[in-house]
C-alpha cells in the first residue's frame, strides 16, 4: 500500500539555530509533554506526528546540522555530551520518538561525514524546511539492489524491513547493493518517489509508534546526485558500531522514565516506608546514575574528528561496553519495577505498562553477544594495565 506523506503541510520550522546547551534544555523541557502525549500514538500504525512538530518548533530537527548551516552542531565530536543528553531526555519522554529522532541524527551525520559539500547544503536546507530523515538498513532475502540505467540514473529493486518512520520520513537514507556487490548509501526523496509500505509487518510487543514497516522500493528511480559517499562507507568504523552509544542514550532515558513512574506509583499508594520498596528504589537509582556516568565517560573519551578513524578499534570496543552496560541497566530496572508495582502497576492506562513494553522491545538490539565478545577480544589483545585500556581514546 502507499501512504501519503504530509510533512510539507507541517508548521514552518524555527530557523534560529540553537546552541548545544540550549538544545539539551529544549529536550528536557519537552520530556513531560512527550510522556503525557505518548498514549495517543501507542497503537499499530500510529506515529507521534504531534511530537515531531514540537521537536521541529524547538529547533531539534536542525540541531544536528553544523552551526554554519543553522544547527547546534550536535553531530560534532566535541558536542557528543550534549547529543547524548538530548537523546536521553527525548527517550525519557517517549522511546518511539527517541528511536526515530536518533535515526534522524544518524542520517544527517552520515551525510555530513561522507557526502559532498553540495549535498550537505542541500540536505541542510531540507532539514530547515521540516523534512524528517532516518536510516533504513535492515533487510531480508529480498534486499535492495541498485540497477544502473542508460541515463546515469538507478532503478531500485527490493525491500527494507524495520523501516522506522515509514510513511513519515521524507528523506530516508538507505543502503543498496550495486551490481559489483558494493553497498552504496543513498537518500530517497520519499515525498516524490513514494515506496510501498506493508504495515502488517510491524506487530511488535512495544515501540508500536515507530511505524517500522516493511518498505518495498521496487521500481523507484534515483539520480546519481542522490548517492552519498563511496561504496562501503556505511560500514566504515568507528562510525558504524560506535553509533551504538546514541541508541543506548535513548534506552537510558526509558529506564529513567520507568524509575520515575515506579516512584509515583509507590508514592500514590503510600508505600514509601516499606523497607523492601526502599531497597528496590535504591538499586534502581544506582543503576540509572551509573548509566549517566557511562554516557559522561563516553563523551570524555571521544577523540576529535581527525583522530576517529585512527582509534576505531578502541572507540568501537568502548561503545560496545556502553551499549552492553545500559542494556543490563535497563533489564534490571524493568525487573525491579515489576517487583515494586506488581500486576496492578502493569495494567493500562498506567504509564508503566507502555514503558515496560517499549523498553523491553527497544533493548533488543542486534548481536549483543558479539558486542560483549568484541570487548573481550580488544582487552585480550592489549598489554597495558586495565586502568590504562581506555586512555588511548
């Protein structure tokens, strides 16, 4: 089926660029609004359109752009701390919004890193005009192929799965296989070349509002100007695996929301003097704060732009530690919340029911065992003391 895209009719964006600290403050101010609005789009086929209007009006859709192009520079290595805090605040409000917004950041970062200056200006103008970006990479056996045409254009064939924001993204960045087997990035003008969507694919436990449908691109055509970077750039390290810290920040926001909802539930019941509830809440608070320290450690250790590729191995290993630690934090926080609120706290319309579903589902990221094994491989290959393993980053 085809779903019309309505972003061009959205309110005009705020073109006044934010400073990085102001972007963090704007995201924090949105958190309670996002949390209150979340039930409205929590259904199959739903999407948080109102919430993205708020993000657009707050300047957060242009926040990832370089300051010279009207953004806050959130995608710059020097602003990683602010980027992760923005993602954490948005995740605390609504994990579905956080997931799609993280994809928006990722797409613009890939364009900035691997695209031409002309493409960066072109897509920055699109972001200023209110277009929503994202990344579609996952596919099954019928993955996307780029078929060259005589006029230098390409015809697409195949589909992507888990296309978050399908039907709402107007500038998805995706990968396709060239005839020689290379993987090529491209940005699809999805308001002009509208893919066929299969919403029946997306019947998840949680994260229903991400609209992560199967997207069939067969028959659509793009020009050479829509290709971004060189074949294989999408999988270059440390950017491919190192980006895991972004979704980990969103997940940590979800864990914080679970802690807050659990506290409110117990306070409402007058169970704040129960020693066992105090013990559980104490552990939850410890876990969430440790997640904050992981994010702070990531930002403190990340090198400048010129050093990223040279330190790819250590950056990827550290990012794998962050995603592994925050996954464990999220899982334990969920378990403690369950024990604290019992069955009554997991009934609709209590926010914990949705938060529990969304965080449980979002924590299931690809290859968690491989990520942990990569940390071990890195540590086993080094000879310096443990206290110095990460100083090189």
